[in-house]
C-alpha cells in the first residue's frame, strides 16, 4: 500500500513539473512594466515614440601636437573628442521578478550598438548587479522591423543601452578654432514588448 501511495505521489509530482514546463510563453501586459525616464517604451502603444536621453556631444577638428622644446616639430592632427558620454540608456522594471523568454524591440530610428543587461536585484548597483544578454549584443539595428532578442532568465530590471547618433544638421563651426561641435541625439523606439511565463 505504501509503495502504491509513493508511486501515486511521484506521478503527481512529475505531472506537475511537466505542466509547469509546458506553461505557454505569452506577452507580459504593459501594465506590469514601467520605465521612469522613457515611459513610452512600455506604454503598450506602437504609435508613441520614445527617445533615449543624451548626456554628451562631439567636438571635431585639427589640433596642434608634438613639439615641446627647442626644435620640436608641431604638426596638425584631426581629432574627434567626446564631451560627456555617447552612450544612452533606459531601464525598464517589471512589477515582480518573472521569467522572460524574449523581448521584441520596435525601432523608430537606427539604433547603434544596442546592448541589454538584466538583474533580479531589488536595488541594483551599477554594473555589478547586471548580467549581459548575449543575443544580438552590441549589434546596430537598421530600419523599423521589430527585433526579437532572446533573454531566457528571470528578470526584475532590464537595461537597454545604445550609442547616440550624431546630429549633423545642428552642428556648429567655431570660427576661431575651426572646430566643429556636433550635438548628439538619442535613438528612438516605439515599444519594447516582453514575453514570458507569468
């Protein structure tokens, strides 16, 4: 009798595990997602466009290098210098840690060197707490076709980062130094959709 009841419990346990593994992958509702800096990324509306915030600019031009003493030769060298940073980012939070199979990114512009990292830490510390997503890491996204990125882990926070774009239309030439100041602009995304097991 004990053997029969043990087999019955084992059978129920195996069936329960199989049912959990067969849980279908579904879209996680936008109501369970938030993004403080870019709420349009997860508002559930493909018509809205959210743009990464930029904290930098680029200065281009010739500078004099070399020399330094009697008979030293000075020559001009073209340089590109970044003031601030050319990386932009946005952090998306789920309302609770959950398994995310993949995300779909709906671009509204070119997105250079897109990278994703995740964590389940309630209070993440910079890069220490985050784990890289290796699918399509640092690939540039061209066009507006949605891009599927495999995650395959439990997530509480997902951070997207990308290089900023040069805003050549609004560049300014300094008449004294002949250097060009080029502002940066962030890439734009219509939506980031999450798919997983709830």
